[in-house]
C-alpha cells in the first residue's frame, strides 16, 4: 500500500476538518436539497460546549478575543473600496475557529505540549475586481498551536499564518492577506462603539433552547490602504464592516440556508438582516436584523418588520446553484424602501464548501429622502455544493 505524500495528507486532513464544520446536503424524496448540520448536539453535561440561552454581559476588550468554551466562532471582515480613479473593489477576510472537543477535555493536566490543540482555524479571503468582473478566492487551514493560528483580546489580534487582523492602536486595526494573485493591506478606524445585535448581543437562530449566538458588529469603519491585483497595486479608500460571533448551535430542522445582508449607507447609518430560509419556502420566525443610526443607536427588527422580494437571479455555471442577484426591500417602520443588486454576478466561493458572498449596492428612499448604500450579501443553501471532496 503506497504511502500518502505530505501534501496529500494535509489536503485530506483539511477536507476532513471542513467536512465536520460545514452543513452537508441531503436530497429529500421530492428531489429538493436540504441542509443537515451536525447530526448530534452537545449533551447538557459539565463536559459540553457552552451554549447561549439568554443575553450575557459583553465586555471590551475581553470579548474581542476567543471564546474557546463555545464550539464555533468567527471574525468576519467585508469592505467596499475604491481606487483613486474610482475603480470599485470588494474584499472578504474571515477567520473561523472550531473546537474539536470541549475545553475541559482538551488537554489533560499531565499532558501539556505546545504542539497539542483542540482548536482548528480556517480562513476565507476574496477580492472582487468589479471593473474586470474578476473574483479571486483562497482558503487556508491550520491548528491553534505553535503560533500557527490563534486569537487574543489585548492587544487584539486574530491570525492564520500571515493572514491577520492586528490592533495598531485603540480602535485601529490592520488587515493583511496575500495570495499569488491578490493582496490587501488595510487600516480600519473605529468610529462607532460595537453594535450588539439582537437582544443586547443575544441573537436567536432557532426555536430550540440554546440555539443562539453572541453577536456584535463594528460598522462604518473608514478604511485606507492598498489592494493588489496581479502586478498592479492600488491605493484605496472605503468602508469596512466587522462581525464577531460565537455559539454552539445549528440550523433548525427544515431550515435550508440563510441570506445575510450588511449595508452601510452614505449618511452614516447601517443595516443588518439575516433571513433563515425554510424548506417549504417560508422564512423562519427567528430571522432578524438591526438598523443602526449614525450615532450608534440601534433599532431591532423582526422577520415581520420587512418585505424582501427577489427581482432577478443568477445561475452558477460551476455549481448550478441559482442565487438571487437583485432585490427589493421595504421596512415600513423605518419608512425605508430599497432596490439592490450584486456588483458582480459571479461571487461564488467554490472552496471546501460552496456559497455566494459578494459586494452589492442598494439605493432608494428613507423618509422621502434619497439614500444609497454599499455592502455585502452572503447566501448559503442554494446548491448541493456544500459537500466536500471526501
């Protein structure tokens, strides 16, 4: 029996890890794809991962860092930028943490080693070159040992090898990532305090007890730096959105995926919506959102507070998934109506899992005044491509 090469071993290891992390598609008797998340949930014992049952005290800088007693966590950056000539560019840099075992089981008291870790990190990095309709994607994996990947609260840093978000000064963060094709080096400046999503950061994702996360955002961050595409490096400016979320939860049975919207308006406001889609075509009641005023005050939104209509779709030639590409959104209590579209049709990530995440723009009216917004939309569960190479 031939031995696997080191490279092949690493590829199989990475695929196995992501296989455990992401939802796997199944096909019902009707031929309709559904998404089955982790089959088993942690038992309610002292050795289980922590779960979120109610609002918790969120403190900074403590909660900028990792929460390893929860199974899943991510630090998520997206931004809409322009070159000095007005060329639009978008980016995503997300670093995920996944615990393989509860912290109490991770390392025995007599078996400490710098090589040992129950934490796996992986990251997604994309650049959307709108003018040339080119989409660049890259994925990495590592483990939280020997400084290969990790997170810390003070000074704030999250990293996976040389991809990182690093605090330069209070409220100022540098993002760095590079591949053979593209690179970014950006400085973000916090202008508003962290926005606690849901009920004081308690964001419900399903009807089951404990099916929730702790979730906050940092929005309207002026951003400067450089983006490199091929052999060209551009000075850029724009806005960045950050999400930090941690939980031990899963999609409820019958929920096939979600649509997540983050919009930053030209008058300093912002909007987040997440739409949990059910197999029967309806929206789960736990869907929600937040409207953020220019002064940082928030107005929670429930699923019945908005109407979202898909006006057009795009079918991926790679995965054959059909994604919304144009929307009409109405939020009566905010007197807000918007029409939006993707800046590029093909912003589908075909990595260890397949989903659509890309730059969008919206425009419309609020209280009879014109408004414009740029942002990002994430869409999952539209294709059977959530499986892996295994």
